[in-house]
């Protein structure tokens, strides 16, 4: 009889290199789900990867004078290193530059073209470079991208379109017939009210101005638009339209696409429509989870050190607190499906309360008492009496509660059920007072039964924790003389054998002095900032005086378009922009990194002082100045033309 199959995917990541704890959220959740289903004995395929084509990468590579692949490869290696750091157990890491993926995407385009679902027309719309998204004027919010709120640019070019509008009725019917397809249910309302009811527009699926992508087989002047390319990874990773599609036939349709809420539209509207056009089955479920927030805003690298004690770099967090602590916080603290808030204090309090005080304390006390009172050998189970039954019943019933929560994709509730048992076991110690039983030789058997029940409860909890925590459960099981690879089939109470050697474990999760740790983190953050600021160039004070119109006429102001932007190395204030001014391209350094990310800058129209003497700032040539407005609190905002103006236009 074939084993049950489970295919789970994360969205594929844009290789930005600015990795933070928010990037880890989706993948850690998927890893816990994949590990859980593997422990159920299911045949699991867990997919993640990188989205490597498109305009952003093409421009970044050009700016650095390297090929796109030379630019991407180190960033992909960094991402894989981060997944190793967090013990992510993926079965396939796909890159959209993989040869097999590219060939399969070309075949997908060819099939859609031959069926009439792709046609040629002129594209005219608004393009958001950071999101790689195209919008109609009606879809813009305040004239800006509805997804990220950044500036968009009006673009016109010959393109191929996918007949997305054709599939709107079928997608509406999908939501009605399969209410579990898109979760949480609030996402269905968003898709219906924001996109389907207003009317789906056909989707532009090719570019001629961007060459870093998959070349269309029926028109070599056109290259695949990144979202069709990226979405197809879920089936090309399984060998769809390749010489070997055995994995596709085995695992498709996917059991779960786990995505952030900002990209639900692509996975719950565009992707099903593509699959409908291809005549392929749809995924069983798409889940759009919330964001990890800091200070009420979506987490980004630039927000890392805004508040006291905030470290968001996964490497720093794991170095200080361990892989299991970081995984546990992400899986336990964030209400699944909703936005969650990250602070250093919340992380430390969760580590102390659950991992150190509850779990760590239970393991240390149990193993220490067995070593002290029974020479390090597990005593016999003995008779069940008094409060024993309540603890045993709770331990034995935990698996079904955990499974019910995980079937609903609710990792926080699953962990809560496990820690209910841990808390009950700690209370059991206080109720049975083993240290008092040890003083009475006639109660030796009762003492043995109590410590056996505790050891068994610890064992069961450790097995249940294995999908979520990847290091400490193995240490706990080994200390109890158990197989560290023990699965859910070993959860019946009474699995431990009397006489097995027990190792006394030091605290698995040492308690952290929260105030002291936050002070230390704050000191580290301030020290880093001070070091950087000391190295940064300081603007000279300028004496303000009146000028004549002739003086002002000496200043040449022109409209420019930021075509690329990056942070200046070893500076937390400076951005290096590549600005197109008419036919000329200039390098400009601006002290605005506190107010704009590099991604936000790309595509913006700015006012540039073009006849300023060139200087080098931190080794980077600056050939002008971008104008900003400053309020009384020192906050900056770019000065931009009120209406769409051509690059190179004069400002008077």
C-alpha cells in the first residue's frame, strides 16, 4: 500500500542578501510541517528556492559590471547558509536559472500560446520595480503601488498577454466549491472584493526591455515576465514537461502553498488560472499568513536597530540564543494567519518562560533526581495512584491534540498543547514531593514510580517537539537512553525500560537575565552605530546668506530617474544611486539611508543639482546632489516633480 504523500512549498525568495528574521518565518513554519508529516510516516516533498530573473537583478548586475549570474550566486549561497543555520530540511532547492526549469517554462509558454491563452498586444501600464508588478491606473493607491506603496513608472511596450480575465468565473466558482482552497477565509474576501469583482485584467507576461529572463520560444525578442516564470517553479521542480516527470506524477497537486499575505493574489488568482489553462490540477490549499512586524511595521533590514534590544539578523540571534530558541519563538509567539510583533524582549521572555523555566527545568530536575536517588538508572514504573493518572492521561492524549492543531496549520496551538503537558509535569513534581519520598525508605517504590512517570512524560514531550525544535529534543532523548530518531509510533506511555542509564543534563536552555541581556545588546548596537558614524563623512556647516536671482541661476537643477541604488559599504547613512538624467547617467551619493531603502529609490523621479563639483564619499564618486525637504524634526523627503516629467527636464 502506498504511503500518504505530502507536498509543501514556500514562495521562492528574491536573492537580496539583506536577510532578517522575517525571511525565516515562512520557511521555519514549512519546515515544522514537513518534519511533522515525515514523522507521521508520510512521503514528504518540501520545496523552496530563489526567484532569480527580472529587471532588478539585471540592473544591479549592470551597475556592478558583472553578469547577473555572478551577482546572484553569492546571494543564493548566503540563503542556503541561513537555511542550514536553522536546520531547514528541504528536499529540493530550485533556482529559476536552473536549465531544466528554463526549458520547462518555455514549454509552458508554448502550450499556452498554441491554445490561444497567450496573445500579442501593446502594454501600457504602471510598473513597480521592487515588486516586479504591473498595475492599471485604477489599481494604484494614491498613484503608487498598491502592494508596497512605492512609486511606479508608466511603461509602454509590445508584450504578450495571458487571458487572465477568461478565468475569473472559474476562480470565483473555485472559492465557492472549495472553501478550504484559500485560507484564512479573510483572504477570500480580499481576492473577491479587491480583484475579481472589479474585473480581472489580462496579464502582461513578457518583456522586451528586460533581457535577463527566459526567452520565449515563439518570439525570441520577448522574455518571460518574472511572475509566470516564478510561479511555474512549483511544478517544474517536480519535472513537469521534462524528460522525467515521475515526481510530478507522484506529488502533484501540492498539498500546501505557504505564502505571505502580500503575494496571495499571485498564488490564489494568477497561478490557478495558469494551471486551468494548462489543464493541470490545482493545489489543494493556499495559505496566506501574516507579517512579522517590528514597531507596527513590516520587518525590514533597515529597521533592525531602531529600538532597544532589537537584533533581527538570524546569524546574530542563533549565535546568542541557539537555533531552537529562534525557531521556537517564530513558531510559538506569532498568531498564525495574523500579524505578529517581534521585539528582543518578547524573544527573551519566551525563551525564559517556556524553554528555560518549564521545559529546561523539568528535564534538569527529572534527570538529576534519578541520578541522585537511583544511581543514574531508571526505576521501574510501579503502580499508578493518586495524581499519576491525570499526568499519564494528559501525556498520552497530547499527540491527537497536536495533530489536530497541525492539520489546521496551527503550530502555536500545537506547541501550546505540548507545553501544557510540560507544565503539568512540573506541577506533578510539587504535588508528589520526590525529595520527601526519598527520606523514607519504605516509600522507595513510590519514589521510583513518580520519577518513572516524569521520565516518560519528558520522553513523550521530546518526541512531540522534534518537528519544531531540531537539536534539544535529541539531547533529551539521548539522556534518557532513547533512540534520538524515535517517531510518533513510540508515544504510548510506558516505552522507557527500567534500568536504562539516565544522564544528568545541565540546563538545556539556560535562563537569561533579560535586563542585562537587553543592556548588552543595546550597547553592541550603539557601539556599531558609533563606529560607522565616525567613519562617515560629515557635512560642513554652511553659512546661510541672501542671494540674487543671478546667484540662483548658477545652480543647474534637472529631473533625474533613479535606475539603481545600493547601500554604501560600512555606512548606515549613505545610499549610492545611479541616476539617469536625459541621455546621461551619473553616480550620486546621498545621506538618506535612514528614510529610504535602496528598493524604494529605484524608479523615483528626483531633482538633481547637476553642476556640483564631483567628490568621493567613502570611496564612491558623487557627481551631483539629490534635493530633499527637511521638517523641523529633521525628517527628510525627496523633492520630486508633481506630475510625470521626462528625465533630463530642467527645474526653474
